[in-house]
C-alpha cells in the first residue's frame, strides 16, 4: 500500500474496507484527540459511511481531556465543534483527580481507555476505534525490543479486547501518518500537535527520534498471522500437556520443549497468571527459567513470583508464599487479591481475604487431585481464604481467578491461547470481535 497510501482516496478506501468487515448494523465510537491521526480517522469513516451504507452504521465520538495542559479543554471544545459539522454526536470525558509524578503516560493510557469505555456505554456504541498508524506500530515494536521483552513480544493488534467487554479497533495500522495528513490537507481540515510528542523524557518520543535516524523497516517486519499461528500452537501445548489444579497449580511434563517459542509462550503465560502479573517475564528471566527446566535433577526455582518445582512426577508451578497482603471488603464491594483473584462481597458484612497458610481445605483438595504432598503443602501457603466477622457464613462471597495477562487488554491474535487459559482456570471464553477476516488482511 506504500505508493497508493499517499493519495487521499487511499485513506477513505481503507475506511471502506474496514467497514466491510463489520457485522451490521454497528454503532462505532471514534476516539478523537484532535490530532491528525484521530481526526483523519473520524473524517474518513464519515465519508466511507456516507458513500457505502449510511443505514448500516452510525458514528459517535469521544475526546478524553487528560487535564495535563491548559489548552486541553479548548482543544476538546474544538473537536466537539468539528463533530457537529459532521453531524456526529460527541462527548468529552475528563480525567479528574491527582496525577502521578512518575509513569504519567502509562497512567494516562489506563485512564483514557477507562473513560472511552464509559463513553461507549453512555452513547450505546458497540466498539471503539482509534487512529493508531504504522508509525505508532514501528515505535511500539522498537520500544518492546529495547525493553528486552520475552517470547511473544509484538506490535499492536488491529483489534484488542478491553476489560473483557469492549473491542478497540485500529483500522489505520496499515497507513502512515503522512498519508493521513495528506488526506486532511486535501479536505482543508487542520489538527492539533500535542507538545508532549516532542518531550524526550517520554519513551515513545525517544523511539520516534531513533526511527527518524534509522533506515526504513529497521526494526523488522511485523506479521500478525505468524503471531496468531504461534498463539494457536501455544494453545495446543496448553490443551495437550498442561493441567491446572484447583486454579492454583499448573503441571507440566518433564520432557517439555523448553527452547521452542510456542512452549515458552504457553509456560510464560501461566507464569503471569499464577504470579498475578499483567505482563510476561523479561528475556533474561526467561533464560534463567529455561536453564533450570533443562536440568535433570529435582529442585526449585523462583521467578516472576512463581515457584518452579521440579519433581520426578512433573514440573509444578505455583505462587510463592511471599508478599501476600490481606484484602478487606465491605458489603457490596469488589476487590482484587494478590493480582490473582477477583473477590465480590455480596453479603451484608465486612470480609477479609488472606493466604490460607497451609494445612487447610485447599491443601487437602490439592492432595486429593493427585499432587505430591510437598507440592500441595507449598502451593496452599499462597491459596486465598475468606474470613468474616465473627466467623459468619460467607456463601454470598464469590472468588474468581483473574487472568491479568488478558483480562484488561487482549490482542485479537492471542484470543485462541487466551480462551484455552480461561478454560484451564474455569473462566468463560472471551468476547469475539465484531469484525471478521478482513482484520488479518489489513495487518499484512
């Protein structure tokens, strides 16, 4: 698409192909900051709908005001006025409250998606679309390479499920920013440039500057189909060779193919879940884990908050009994314990969740499941137990495993593996995207 992408018509054609992949009818929320990418996306989708199927689609828009700059409120009002000229309903969502002194971009991203999801619910939209481009993709891949992320590190997917309930779609990942700006120029539409995009203290800005000094495609190709195949292969490993006991212990065979990328992805995904993490271990940690697993003699290793317990009967993974804090929930509250379990207190009294500490019902259940007593004892040290005031009945309290790796952000190319992990931990499958085969076509 490189040659034709510089023409304005190619931008609208991309929007048309994207819409053709939808289950209809559809109401789409466009995230519009006022920058060129998001404003170009809104305008291109508007033109594509007008040309192809105004009765099948409707657009609504949301601007998230992060309240980090004095100009942001006025910029949001300008976006609202632009939406009015298109006949598109618009809402501004403001990130109120104190802002962190460090990690501001990560916190802003978390707030942005939370507010976009709230806007989608308010405007009755079935999905969110964002204006991420191929420029953003190259920056993302470079940043993840520089961080030394472990197996499965990849770029952005064209579709990502947020909070298990709402798909975020990126129809412009195959277009570069220059094409979108040429499209806006041809329509005589201006845009804002966020000054933070030039602030070198942010990782993405540094990556952008490095890419500007590098030859094209210097960070390597990104193939979504290969990633999807790897996820399917990892799902096969999980289904064929792994058992999860009482949502606490994962059991692998001794003869694992630990240097194989798909085996590693299956293993490390379970490490993230059992350790209550939302990310995979870093590359150096992966090498330490693989080196241990390749040994013949029994032993234990701790990495990523998880114990790797090698016995003559298999390799067992479970949460280490360290850093386990107590969680208190009042009636009607929901909380997350140890990053691993979502607890809902549906009763009329305060409850607390803490570690069982061994010699309790979880240990007995693990032994009954056929685990070696030593594994059952160690694993039960970090098992959750619910305590109530005066020891009253806690039947109204529910506790459910959290799959931190995917429950907040699930890339579409990992959905097969995520569904297999959900099944191993007794969870329902994830929501399928509202689009079909064209997504992988767009990612080529």
